[in-house]
């Protein structure tokens, strides 16, 4: 169990496309545990592996209503036409927020940490977090699509 350093916007690693995980090794399990610890310590809703400098398709998400998800090689397989406009932030962009437009509902296929295929139907905050974290795995940040809110809070 360890807290990892979270890379900040401007770091090139955050702009790279991550490679899929082909085998869930003990090293990957340790990384997942450390990512969960790091997310908790930073009080975040999600964390993607590139944010801690690892270019692999892994993300963790925890929402108050749905609990903890570990996603390996996640893919969005369906998006609702219905959109939500809401405030979004990122642990790699500290102290800033923006308004984004995201699908209200998404369906994601992934592997869990035991390598078992899972399907997640996320709405609202969970849908937003799924989109946000999967974007990280493709080198995309929410600030690319957000209308930023000016001024500190
Ligand atoms: Zn983020």
C-alpha cells in the first residue's frame, strides 16, 4: 500500500495513449491497490494509470452511490443521446474546474481485477467519471472540452 505521485497537466505522459493490459500480474495488482490508496488520499472520484506515470489501460473509480470500480481495458460500448452539463475537475489539474457536456448514461465493458469481464451501466456522476477516466487512457484531458470556470474557490 502506497500513495503514488500524481502527474500534473503539462506532463507529456498524460498525453500518451496507453497500452492494454494483457496479463494481470502481481505487479498490476499492487499498482491497482496503490491507485486506490492514492485516489482516496487525494479525495478523488477516479484515477487513471497514466496519472501516476503508468501507460497501461487501468482506471479506478469510486462514487458515493455505486462504490468502487476497478477497470482494466475499459471500453465505452454505448452512450445515451441525452447529455448532462456539469462541473468537472481532475486530480492532475488541481484547483481548477470546468463545465463539460457528457452523456447522461454510458455502458462500459471492462475486466475487473480478477480478469473477469464486467459490464457497467453508469448514469450521472458515474457516467461522467467513466468518460473522464477512459479519456485519460487515450491521452485526453477534460480541459480539452470544458468551459473553464475562472477564479479560485
Ligand atoms: Zn482526471
